[in-house]
C-alpha cells in the first residue's frame, strides 16, 4: 500500500494525495467504486470529516465523482491525463513556475545555441544520457507498496486524537522520513534533469542569465520533484521528456537558436498540459470600461 505518514495539521490533504496516487497506479479503474467512508476511516485512522474533505478534493480535481446513495466512483482520465497527487494549491504554484520558466528558459536555450562551446554540448549530452539510463531501468512504484502490510497497519492504527497528540519532535521525525523516501524515489531522475537545465544556463556564458536561472533554481527543483513523481507512474512520459531534452541538446550542438527555443517551448508546454495548467492558473476576465473611459 502507498505510504501513509500524514502531517496531523492537514490530514485531508495528505489522504487525498495518497488516494490520488492509488488512482494513478490503476488500483481503481474508471467506473469502479472506491472504499466506503467507514472503510477509509478504519484503514487510515482518520475522522469522517477528514475522509469527506479528501474525497471532495479528488472530485474537484476531476479524479472521482461522488454519487449520493452510491458512493465515490473513479472517473476516466481527464483530457490532460490523470493529474499527479498534488493539492490544487501546489499545482497552481507549479503552473506559475512554468510561466516563469517559459520567460527565462526559452531565451536561455536560444542563447546557449549561440554561445555554447564543445564542452558545454558534451555536458548537455551527458545529462541526457543519465536521463535515458532511467528509461532503460525505470523505478518501480510497486517497491514501496511491497512493504509489509504489518508496517503499514502500524502507522494506520492510532486514532486521530492520539496522532494529534504526538510531540513536535515526533512530527519532525515523520516529515524527515517522508522527505527521505521522496528523494530516494525521485533522486536520480531529478538530479539528471536539474543538471541539464543548469548546464544549459551555463552554456550561455552570460552572468546575467545565469543569475536569473539561479534565482529560479529553488522553484525549479520543487517543480521537478512533482514532474518526476508523475514520471514514476507514466514511463511513456519519461520517454517524451528524454526526447525533449535530446532535441534541445541537438539544437544547441548545431548552433540553431530558433530550433533550441522551439524545443524548449514544446517541452514546457507538454508539462503544462500534463498538469492541467490552463485550469490551475486563473486568466484575466474581459477588459473593464475603466481604461476606455480615461
């Protein structure tokens, strides 16, 4: 079973993420019913209101539909494909980061194609090879599920009130363990991906552009964590990401700025579609009469 180590302060969000991951793994096919609210309460040791809030989050993301008198039913994949297990707030933040990346990294790709030296191209190609090696031996999400049911049950047993009574030190320890597991899952792909984008910025040999990239680096790393969570469950998308990186590196190697920019736009646009960013980031409404009346 997918791990369950919630922060007691936001248990409904944590439960929604776990259930979304199980949906992504195909545990419930479109049209199949999820366990009932009492079953989920018993399984995860949470209250009825926590389960209801978690299911409402999933319904808001289009992953399930709640039918009165029938229960919660898994939906077919949305047009943007099944979204990874992130909260609406996280998804909106990721989409804002993608807007910033398009502004900064598309220009970086074009300038890298103009300025890159042979050693820069070699570094880009090495990063692509590191990503491609993951496709040859993809990580198995089932490995985490293979932990004994006994271990999972031990985490699920305590009641909500007992869990909330844990000391701050205990909470910090749980969060640290969860973070370690996440880095273990995403580590190799995440490192190779970030290596590629940093190498691209360094290939511009422009201190101002490198400073812009550095300012974006923390948000980029957070975004890549979410992307690689998605890639764990969708190996065909890992292949698409590798193809995008390979196309960018090839354009830089040929010294073709227009092709490098196009390849970067295609790559970032692909990730935007995967995360449903058109829906996540509100757009401006029609112009008001205020400006026209000036």
